[in-house]
C-alpha cells in the first residue's frame, strides 16, 4: 500500500468513526436510554384481560402486551443491538403515568385510553383498539339502560375514565349513583358478582374479560348503551419524537400487514389462557375504523 493509499484509508476510517459517533450523539430520549443501558422496560397490567395480564405461570401476556414486545424488537433492530434485555414492570391505573414519567417504565401497552387530558402528561401511539364504555350487570337485575343505575351502587376503578364519564351522565340525565372505588378490575367485578354493587362501569371489552373469568359468566350481561367510545394506545414519555416515530411505525406496520388483525382474532375470538375462555368479542366498528385509518388522535 502506498503512502497516499494509507493516508486515504486513515481518512476514511476517521470519517466513519466520526459519523458513527455523530449518529450515536444524535440519539435522544428513550432510544438513547435503551442504547446506553441495553435494556427496555415494558409496563404491564395484572388483570386487564385480554390486553395485558398474567398467565397461569405468572408471566405477562395479552393482545396489547405483544404490541409492546413488537416495539422492543423494533428498537433492538433499529439500534443494531445484538442483545436487548427486556424487563417487565407491573403498573396500575393509578401509577402507570408516574412510572412512565420517572423513567421506571419506558412504554406501557394495556387498556389505556388516549385522552386529551392524559396527553398533557404522556405521549400516545397510533391506536390499536377502540372501545365503548358501558356497564356489566346481572341479567336478573332488571337493569337494561344506564339510567336504570339511578340510586344504585356502581363499582369503578381508581384512575380510569369511568368515574368522570358517569358523573357527566348523572348531571346530564338527573340521576344519582353511589360510587364504590376499587383498586383494580378484578375487585370491582367481584363486588358485582357478590351483589355488593349493582354494576361495574368500564370499557366493554374489559368487562367481557372479567365476566368470562367468573364461574357463571352466563348470568351476566353488558348493557348495549355506551357512555363513550375511546381509543387505546401505547403510552410513553412526552417530547420524545424519535421513540414516538418508532412506536407509531411499529403499530402502523402491524395494522397494514394484517398482523394486528391476526392478534385480534387470537385474543378476542379464540380460547385464551389461563382458563381457555373464548370472549367471542367481534371487532367493533370503532376498531375497524382505527385499522382503516391509523391515528393517534385522543378524545
């Protein structure tokens, strides 16, 4: 190799090194954290069947949880990491936003509504599901509409949008209910099952999941009436455009490729663990619209 060629090789090497360093320096937010630590922490729910919950072995699983796993895979591929340590952190309705804000959790994929209020505290992905907020009751209760809850005990879970929606309905329709606050969905459903509450107000698909896990699911129903329709999306830290781009692309690609529709069929129209119960929950029109026109618009 001539002296000139050696000099050229050194220059090329230095240029590549500089470019690599520059690219690394350009990383910000969550992607930078993932690259530096070699890990990502996924937030999961313990009882949000079938979105994010614990299976018979105590491991997180579910429709939305697998979206989070896909994001982790995309991050590893994008960053060119040979290995990525995927960690899991349980979250509740009450602490999911604080745990994202303080960096304990990098992304949460569960049954979290993308609302304009929450967008002030966290960012959301393109929606992967759409629901209606309704009420679960005993078939024998005589309750057929939301107005029929007047004077009744209504179970709601802390940190969900159900409380505000029910209070708005109360004011608009001149009724009054007695709220029974619970820490999670399973506790609220048990209050209804034990007839300590007359209804459990929550997203329709989550109610279907709770009912399916009761020993007598045939004795309960979900009201046809809805308080609201809401989009679900993955939630992560605000002001992190690089990570949002990656998350949105991951979800949109899953929709366009048909992968998300396949996941939907698996988790909502087939028997699921741990009891092999089939929710028989056909895709509603709102979710169909979200799949046809991917959007991160909140309510």
